[in-house]
C-alpha cells in the first residue's frame, strides 16, 4: 500500500496530518488571504492631494511668508539713501550754512533713516541752530536741530580774488580781515581789523577779466555790529587780505606790522 505524502517516519515515530488538514474550526467563517499584488495596490493618496492637506499647505504658506520677509529686509539693508553729513566738526549753537554739510549715502531700516536729515531737506535746514555737537563725517540727526536762528548782522567786503585764498575761500570758513594802509608811501602799516568772522557767502569774479586783477564780494557775519565802521574804512582806503583760521591758530596773536620792520 502506498504511504500518503504527509506521513513521514523518523526514528520509529509516525507524524500524522493535522486535524482538519488546515481547515478552519467548525462554525468559523472562511477568510481569504489577499494576493501579494492586491496588497501592493492598496489605496495611496496622490502627491497633489497630500499637498492640499491642512498641514502641508500651512507649511508652504509659512515658507512663502519667510521668503517675503527676507526679501524686504534685504532690500532695506542694501538700498542707499542720500542724507546730510557734517562737512566738519559742528559745535552746539552753530547756525548751519551751506559749507557745514555735504551729501552722503547710507543704508538702514526705516526707523534709522527716519532719524536722519535727508538730502531733499537741505534748503529748510540752512539757518537752523544746532542743539548738540556733530563730529565731522557723521550724519546729521534730526534731534540735533533747533529753531531757526535770526539772521545775523552781516557786512560785505570787496577783496581782490588773489587775496581771498585765490578762490579757495568758501562759506562757513572763519577768517581774520587784515588791512594795509599807506601802500606805496614807504610807511605802509598792516593790522587786523576783525577776527573769527564767519564767511556767509563768496561771490564769483566777473567773467572776461584777468583773475589777478578781479575783485570778489565776500559777505561776513558780524557778531558785533560795532565792527562795521572799521571794516567800512578798510574797505575804502586799505588793501584787504583774508586769513583763514582753524584750530589753535584762532587764538594765536597777530601783531601789527609796518614797513621797515616796526610795529
């Protein structure tokens, strides 16, 4: 008799087929195991539908907001705005003139740039008094601007162009006016008429004339109007020279001089 394939003999023992030969217990419903291909084909959301889910959509929105913010900060930090900068050291109480400021370009956020004086406000700035000192090269802060000062007393001299720093004199300079009387008489005498006067304006020499012979108008601020009479006499009878002073030279003595070495 042929032995069934499920019976194996080993060491004298006999293995028999399991009860029911793999059939489900009595009363249990039969279960079908899906094939491997059916398991792979389980429903998967397409990528487009997953991106439209709330969490991925919120993440994309946050990324876009971050990119927009970064671009705004980048533009604000690289855009340069023309502002007014101190052309030299300005002390508190100084009245701003054209020569006191120059134009520079700076980059910064809106709050920082709003605290500085832009180039377009130059005309309205002139004539205002500083309430705080501003170092040379520093931007002019709005907080340092005071009220508009009253127009100072002023006097205009007619000075040979070569005797007014050969054209290098400019508004804002501080000068001493020297007058030489009796030129050509052998008894010429030179003395300072006024010191530390601020130059308000410098005129241009007439066109078509030799610069060595041309004269230019130089308008000076007069802190003390009593100086006007001495300046008027010197302007009429003397040969005038303008000495630009700076730093310690403003307090250095300037003695009178005369021909022959006398004082």
